């Protein structure tokens, strides 16, 4: 039966994977998923370049901004299978089925075979697990580690082995590297172990086990702490994003869900925005900040809000609690509700969070009832009800601790997924007992518990309707698809998606800019300009709209207007690398070389690995006869983009002018290896080889 259940789960995953391959964002993961992809790519292959248009987040040079567990897991997949977007999803879906099997083994040991089978079916087929297994996010790994944790804790409780106690701590620590709030599981497990030890008259064995669990956790977390200190001289336990996430969830403008702007500091849409956010904070405080200091500042601001606005803070916290336990799949990086609605596979799978939490509550009630009945009927000897009760206490405590650990931040469907498996275990217990009532003709009890479950379900749905969130989720869903289509070169489809967004949200400046960019790419410059101007009418300080309007003006030959637009873009966004570069290129074309150089240097100050700025600076310095500087910049281009034939040729020309013919020949040969059919490189190499063989004429007086 377990094999049949896992096979059904496999079929659902294969069907969904076929859908994923055709989705616009299959090969262009965005926001946190894109950051994980960039990080894993750097770990696996050494390519640390951020996506086009994004600032360098300095992953190698700073403490971990996000928990490192999932990016390292993803990099391992890239290291084995290469950098592709199919293999990680296949591996994650396989891990999802492994988690279902592990859940079965755990439930069979503590709750019986029938509960185990029902739980395995839930784990194999619940739509949210399949969805997140197709995303570049941590839930799939966190779910596996949490099942592994309770499994190892259960083995320790039965065997009292020191190695198992150490393993408990190691699993907690590894889980914390994936989601740092998993650290709250350690005190929960320790308290449960103390309680169990007392119930079984083995209190003395608890203390060495507790030390082993704590030591295992430290052992697993320590490498991240040490790496953070070595990378930046900063004592960051795991990651430095706790402070900013706390502030996002607790400020005067907070709504209980994620926001993309921080008061006085600007946009925080992706992790690539965080370094600029910190730079603005440093400018505000007039001092340089370590990552831990920036996080501490954000934490202090969140606590200030709670202290100065206690009423608002309590209301906000209550709202986040209701959103966490409510029926709505809260949008974070993606509009998950519409992701499911847009998938024939996922929307065909019955069940939602309201069903899960209602059934779980019924299961918890039945556990309490069965526990009370067992105590009334028992003779004092341990029973299966006692075992169920002991493990249920642990699972309930883990659910509560996890919920409390995410409550201070903001509600997100992604953040509650890791506790779904434990809720499903209680739901499976409810289904098993209700089935037993029917089989034994205890229909009155069955109807009573079903009625309780139906009432809880209705209450949960009502809470969702009283607290509507994500009113523009459908617009966000189409917007995300438009962005992904644009990045993957499907311009016509992107235009259609942007137009749908504007039907729902005509005042969305981002959609106007996206649509304008796609139209400009298709050669429709005038309609593009109309949309850029529409965006600026909505948001006059929108730097990207100014930038794109500058590109359009330059394409039409209206250089002065283009210069003005690029200047505005920089005024509103001083760290806009591409704006500095494009403005520098226009100024160079106007023979205003000193101004051009200053903007190229500004671009490199923001992003030292921005190759186009190095290339243009090299050209300017060569024209001015500053060969040392020109060589340095062309070498930087070659370092950043080893396959850039043009820059290797430019470097060879500089070396030739400096009389270093052997080095110049080496660069031409490297260029020829990259592009063997390049006739210009072949001709230059032949001329240089002939020049080197030519005898040097004697100097006057020799």
C-alpha cells in the first residue's frame, strides 16, 4: 500500500514537472529563489556575477545574509548535474517522496500502521508540498530535516544512546542552517526529554543526553559562525537578515505581510537591494556598519515601534497570528493562490489549509479523549495510548514553538509549510479514528466529531473572509509571469501579460515600465515612451522609468534629453550602475571625456566587476595615451569575462604599443582559441608575428 501511495505521489510530481518546464519562470527564478540560484552557482562553479541589472550582494565578502543551508544543498546538485533548472526540481521531488516514507516510518512506530498509511498519502499528494518542491526555496529541505529530527528523538527516547542524543543536536543544527528558527526545537526537545525521563524513572540519563544534544547543535552551527567571522570579522551566528525581517513586520506602515519598501531607506524587493539599504543607513548614521550592527539597528527600530505603539503592535501581532492559521496562502515572492489555480495538476488535488487545520484540531481532540479513556481503563502499565500521548506532546510543542518563532516577523505561506507535516499527522489520526467509529458502528461519535470539524472549518474560512489579503494577487501573478517572459526572450507573451496587469491595476508604474521596455525592444519606441511617461506621472521619482526613457531618447537621437533623463535616474537612485554607464557613454560621444570618466568610475565604485565600464575606461585611457591605466582596465575585463574576444584584442593592442609583443601574441592566440574563425584576429596575429621576426634597425651612433 505504501508503494502504491508513493507511486501516486510520483505520478502527480511528474505531471506537475511537465507543467513547470513550460512556465515562463522555469529558467529565470526570481527574488529569493533567484538569489539562491546565484549563490549556489557561485559555490558550484565560481561564477559570482549577479543577474543583469542587480547589484553585487557581496556573498563572498560578507556574513551570510540568508541561511546558507539551502544554497549549499542546491550547489551540491549543480556540482553533480551541472547548472540546470530541471535536475534540482527532480531531486527535490524525490526528497519529498523520501519525506513521505520517513513520515510513514515515524508514524508506524508511534501511532500505528493505519495512521502511518494515511499520513503517507497526505505527504505524497498534498498540493503545497508538490508546489514547493518545484521552487528554489527551503521548505522541501526543512520538512525532511524536521521529520528526521522527530524520528531520531523517538529512537533516542527508546534506546537512550549517547550517539542518538548527539545526532538529535546535529539535526537541529543542520535544520537551523536551513531555517534559523529551527533552533527553538532544541529547548522543546530538551524539555520533552526531561519530562519523558521523569515519567520512565530515568532522570539521571537526561543530563548527559542534554549535553550531547547541545554539543551536536553547536557542532553543526559552528562552521557557519566561523565562516562569517573569517569572511568579515563579524560575529554572526548563522545569517544577518533577522533584523530587517523583524522591521518589515513591525513598523508604522506594516500590514502583517511582506512589504518592499523601508521608511527612509527605500526599496527592499530582493536580497540584491540589501547592501544599498545598509549603505543608506550608514549615510544616515554617518558611520560604517558591520552586518551584525545593521541587523541590530533594524531590530532596535522594530522594538521601538512595539514600545511606542503597544496597541498597534498587539493588533498587528494578532493579525499575523490569524493570517498564519487562516485559510489564505499568503503571497510572498509569488502569488501562490494563483500559481495553484493556474496549474491543472495542483488545482485537481483536493484539500486546502482549512481542511488540514480543522482535521488536525479534531485529531488533537481525539488524542485527548483517548488519553483520558486509557487512564480511566488502564491498570498502570504503559499502553499504545501512552506512547501516542508522549509523542503527541512533542509534536504539539514543536508546532507551537515554531509558530511563536515566526510570529514576530510577517505572515507568509512559505513560512508555515514546515509545520504542515505535523498537522497532517494529527489529521491522519482523526481520519483513522473516524474510520474506526464507522467500522464499529459508533455513528453517533463519528457524527459528533465530524460536526466539530465542520464547525472549525467554517470558522477558519470565516476568519479568511473577515481578513482579506492579497487583493491584487492576480495582478502580481500576471506581473511575475510578464517579467519572466521578458527575461527569457518571450517578448510578445510578456506584452500580453503586462497588459493584463494594467487592466487590473492601471496605476502600477512597474507594469508601465515593463510594458514600455518590451515595446521598445520590439521597435515600437513611441508607445514605449508613452508608458514610461505614464509611470513617471504616477511616480515622478521612479529611477527606472527615467532610465528607460533615457534609452528611448538616445535611440531617437535626442541626446540632450537622454542625458537629462539619465541624470534624473542617478539623482533618484545614486547607485544605479547602468545609468552611470549609459550617461558616461553619451558624454564620451559628446567629447566630454572628463565627465564620462567620472561616471564610469562611479559605476565601478558601486560594482567593481562591471565589465562595460572597465572596457570604456580602457578605450578612453588608450586614446589619451595613458597605457598603464588602459592595460589595467582591459585586464579587468578579461578577468571578469574571459571569453570577451574584443577586450583581449584591445589588451593586445595596448601591449603592442608598449613593446611587449610576446604578451600581445599570447592575447591574440587566446582570442583565436575562443573564436577560431575570426579573420580580424587572425590578420592581427599574423602581422604581429611578422613584426616580431623583423630585424630591429641599428640606432644612430651604434
